[in-house]
């Protein structure tokens, strides 16, 4: 009788739960005991609301963006989940079925819902998010408009790591919990970020007329030469110069135009040296100058070109040319012995 009753219990148990989920089966804490697959589907649809009510917060610095898991491509495959719950205790051999049914009744089993993560939806969301964060690298620039100096500051480039965010989502969403996902944003500064200093140099150059003269001008000497700010603006040169520590803008007058000017006036500044002429004074027994010596001079273009550039950059606008002086063999202070 005991053996007969023992063999009848599984039969009665299976007859009792024919078409129903066995007692002790839960899905993510939702009890499905004794429910048909249709009832279990309705209950899970009612209880498993994480895809629509969950909160995933993306954070970068002080900025945050919130999205529901469904917006990120996470869905619960309710039908597959319910079928897995129904199949517990109904597969494999008879003894194993009885053992599984007993364990379900005695201690229960909590199944994880079957999730579907559509990574294309997540990729589209993250790409849209990156469009709000990403910035192109913009290098600072200088330009001249009339006599005004225009400066555009540089911009540090930003690029969000979409792949890292997608991998973080893939790891977090199966936990079915709210969470914060820090965003990785890589920043790349431009080679020239700030051109304010060079802009100030350009403004100093254009702040007043440039007057070039001879340092010790004598009557009849050419000059001075004056360049108004408008003329200086047309001659202004802004060049990008590469240096070991990075590129910079170099501001000054156009070397070709300035050289052409200096080479044009150089011939008029040439003076050849002439020896002094003397007469011997019989009374004093000394030489007396009757024609003073002429000190020769010439203009070396290269150093004067650099001189003008350096003084202009420093803010000077009255610049005397540095002439090379050439003494004659016999000067005014020559003596009979010499």
C-alpha cells in the first residue's frame, strides 16, 4: 500500500498541474506557481516593468542624461521566459522530473528572465549622445581686417568613446537595476590653442605710424620715411612657425616687402670715404686741415631688416637705421708722424 501510494503521488501531482507551472517557480521574484502560460505571460507583463521604468544615467562631469532601458534596446522575451518556467520539471527522464518537481516544491527556483539586447538601438542612442558631446579640434587663428586684428581662439577637441559606453551597457543591463554609467570622453588640444599674445603684438605694430630715419642725419640726407597704419597692415605678415615645443604664430612685417624697401634706399645712403687734406703751417710746424675727411657709410640690409622687426614687435615706431661707417685711411686727427 505504501509503495502504491508513493507511485500515485507523482501521477496525481502531474494531473493536478497539467498545463500549469509547477509550484515554487518564480521569475525575477515574480511567483508563477500554478499559473497557465497565458496567466504567467500576463503577470510578467504586469510585473517586469524594468525596461520601461528603469533608469540608466549617463554621466560626464557635471552633465547627466537619463534613459529607460527600452530606449537603449533592452526588452524582456516574456514568451520564452514563460516557456522556460513551464518546462521546469517536465523535461528529461521520469525520475529526474520527479526530483525537480520535489525540489521546486521544497525550495523553489528563481529564474532570470530571458532578455533581448538590441545593440543597434543602443548604438543609435549613444551616437546621438556623442553628437552633443563631441567637438572638433579648432586651431586658434589670426587675421587682419583693415587695421583691426581679428583673433579666433582655439578649441579643444572632444570625442566620446561610444564603444566603451556600449560595453558598459551590455554588462549592466542584465542586472535589471538602475545605475550610473560614466562616459569616457577623450580630449585633444589643438597645436595652437591661444593666439592672444601674438594678436597684441600685431595691434602694437598697427597702433601708430612707423617712422624710419637715419640716426645721425645730415643736411641733404634722404628720409625720414613714414608708413601709416594702413600701409603697415598691408605689409603685416602672420606666419605659422614650427618649434620643438609646438607651433606658434610669428607676427611681423613681410620680410620680402621690407627688404625691397631697404634695398631701394640703400644706394642713396652710400657715401664713399675721402681722405682729409692738410697744409703744413711753417709757423706752428704742424699740419692743418684744409679739407676734412669724409666718413664713408653704407646700409647693410639684413641686420637692419631684423632691427626693424625686433623694434616693431617691442612696440617702437621711431626707428633709426644702423649704418655701417667706413673710415678713410687719413682722418682729420692725423699727424705728420702718422
